[in-house]
């Protein structure tokens, strides 16, 4: 589990290239290294000669993926990755334009035609790296098994410690994952407040509170400990003033 605050320094971007042609694989990997080194972008690059190996790994931020691979082609691999919650920025490498339509079905970010043009690759890589860095300050990454999901902070109602796991609550779902609330509390922005030893609430979704509980804009209620009541009130008032909700 990883949380990133707004204004944090540029972070390491995880990139993978998957191509069954060893010559093209070496060329693409070399270009990626050159481009990112020239731009002083911090990265970790891994290469794969078959799609099956990717299914055994955690999600990458950016994935350059050949379509015409065997035995597992790129589109089938992409569907499998998406079905497990993988939100990598997919870039398909293909010799055929007709695959571009299929690429949209798996939310691909772009596709590059073979032979790959280095200049086009550079423009695309830089744009995707910038988007990764811009997105991270407003999300937390939750690891579930081999998959990694990025959850926008604004969607989080509260976090709850239950059965030695952290349960992340949004309007639509509850996401359990392994982690420590103490460590997470140090990373999240000030819009999140530890209102109880087992709860951390997003002040953006607080409707009201009293001495024993906090009510959210969804109608849900969570515990507010007595010893944190005063600090919570001050934090909530500060949040409201900062956002112009009170004078």
C-alpha cells in the first residue's frame, strides 16, 4: 500500500516492455532508457518476452505491449490484466492499424505502429510519465494480491481497521487490504483525520458530528473518540474555513 501527498517529489515510475521479438524488445528498451535518462525521469524498467510472465507480476505504471505475440496475444493479455484491476497505461505495439479499434476496448492510452518511430515514442512516453506524476498526489495505491489499484482520495469516505486489515470505504464499494493505519495517517493529506483508533475520516464527506460519532454525507456514522473530539472539531472548522464554507 502506498500513499502520496500533493507536492511530493517526483517518484519512481514503473515501466514494462513486453515483446516476443528479441531484436525489437532490445531496441524499445534501449530507447525507453535513453529517453527517460535524457529527461531525468526516475524509472524502473523491466522487459518481458511473453505475456504469461506479466500475469505473475504486480501492475506497472506504463506498459508497452506487443499485440501479435504467441501463445498469449497482447489484446487477450490486456483483457486479463484489466479484469484483475490492473490500471496500467497501456501502449500497444502493432503492425496493423485495424487493432486500434480493439485497443479502445481495454482502455489503451495509445498505440504505436511498427516500425516504431523514436520521436513518436518519446513524445508519448513523456506525456504518460507526466500524467502518472500528476495523478499520484491525488490517489492512494492499494495492493490486493498481484493487482494494484489507484483510488482517488476524493472518493474515499473513511478508512476502518477491521480484522487486522484496513477497509477503505467509498460510496460504491469496500476495499480491504493489508496495512497499518498509523503509517497511512502519516502519508495522507490534512483532509483526512484520525477520529478514532479504528477510523480515519475524509473531512470532505463529513456532514456533522457530536461527542460520540461523525455523520457522513452518505448518512453513514462512524465513531469519534472522546479524547479526539476537540481536535476533530478544530480540524473540521479549519477545513470548512479553508474551503469557504464558513466565515
